[in-house]
C-alpha cells in the first residue's frame, strides 16, 4: 500500500507514464466511501478532464443500481476518472467500452512480468462480459461503473474501475463469482504498476474514441466477448427476457432475438441459460 500511496502523493506517476490528460491530477485517499462519489463531487466543482481519484479502501464502493462493491483496503485498485469528452449524449456507452478494453490491455501487458509468470499467462481466460465486467476464467475480476452528467452533449463522465488484485479470499456471497490476480497467480501483484499501465491504456483508447474510431472499438470489444449466438436470460428493470444474442450493435447495445422479435438492451444482467431450461 505504501508504494501506491507514496507514488501518488509525491506526484511520481505522471512523469513516468507521460500521459497528456489521464492522470494529470491524481488524488489519493487511504479510505473513502466511494471514488465515484468523490469524482462526481470534484467534477461538479470543475476539476479537469483526466482527474483520477484513487482509494486504498472504499467503505461504500458501489456497483450498478446501488449494489455494493466489495473494496477492502490494501488489496485492489479502486479508482474513478473524470472525463469531459466533446461527444453527443448517445455516445456515452462508448466510455464503458474503452474502459474495459483498457483494463484488458493493462492486465495483458503484465503477462511478461516475472511476478505474474510466463508471458501471456494473465491473458489466458480474460474476457469481457457485456456490458461492464471483466472475467478471468469465468469469475469476476473487475467491474466498471460509468456515471454521467448529460444535456444534449456529455457534460462530464465519471468512469469507475474496480480491479481485484491481491485479495486472498472473498466473503462467502462472492466466493463463487469473484476472483483476484492473487488467487489465480498465487503471488502479490504490484498495484502501482497496474495503475500506471491502466492510465496509459485508458488515454490511448480515449483518444481513439475522440478520433472517430468508435465503430472499430466496438469491433474490438465484441471480439473479447463470448456471447454472440448464446441462449441467455437478461434481467433488466426487474424483468427477465429470454432469447438468443444476435449481435452487439453500433453503440454497444445488445441485440436479443426473443419470441420472434429483436430486442435492444443498453444495460442488464446477462446469464447463460442452463440446459434444463432450454429443454422446456
Ligand atoms: C460493477 O457493478 O461491476 C461496477 C463496479 C465498479 C466498482 C468501482 S471501484 C471504483 C469506483 N468507485 C465505486 O464506488 N465503484 C467503482 P455491477 O455489475 O452492478 O456488479 C455488482 C455486483 O458484483 C455485486 O452485486 C456483487 O455480486 C459483485 N461484486 C461486489 N464486489 C465485488 C468484487 N470486489 N469483485 C467481484 N464481484 C463483486
């Protein structure tokens, strides 16, 4: 923990990564309710695009729809980024897309490091679960929470990213669905190193988005999912929809073929349908 804290407090991160925007202001808290909450406050106060809030521990880390995000101290990377892209409101979903691609790239680039193991090892089994999860061998390694202030255009976006790095175990209710790099690779990983790589990757993908590469990014995002053609249930707004995933559309929406209709989802919780259910 000392390393992450000291590097941020002593302004050592930006000179090492040479980003233009992301991480230009880096703010660290030993313990805070939620970095997303804090980043939204700072965005309202006028903090610039690229400001990043990092916490060692979150006491009320949040997922979508007010769910909890388990964020114990000294273990994970809990951070939120303020962005002020000059984009129309309907382009907002792209921010989650670039964040997940950046998380994958950052984790994969650790693959050559000795502490992780042989080159490419981390890479094995990393995939994106639509719309906002990163899975490692089917368990949740990271989650993204994108929150927005919109008018006709985007005023600001806060992209919150949580990555499980050095947890040895999870509480019982998460045990079967969550994992960490430590659980998988049996070694502590360097959170500062992951943070630096992540900030570099986010800037890269963010600038690609601003450079009109949205549709290409959706293509890359789709390639990292394993969902197209699958029979699924989608929980959305307290309803469950059953069907087959046809495609991911141009702004990241999921297209579901259900009872002869094509339904379009912007959010929701997807689960694969089990065999007995399919036989019904
Ligand atoms: C997410 O929501 O996956 C978004 C998580 C975003 C967390 C970051 S941390 C920094 C920033 N500040 C915040 O306050 N939040 C962001 P969702 O798809 O709704 O998933 C939430 C569900 O994931 C929970 O209901 C649990 O089932 C599960 N979960 C909770 N904590 C977890 C963890 N540490 N690892 C894996 N799964 C977890």
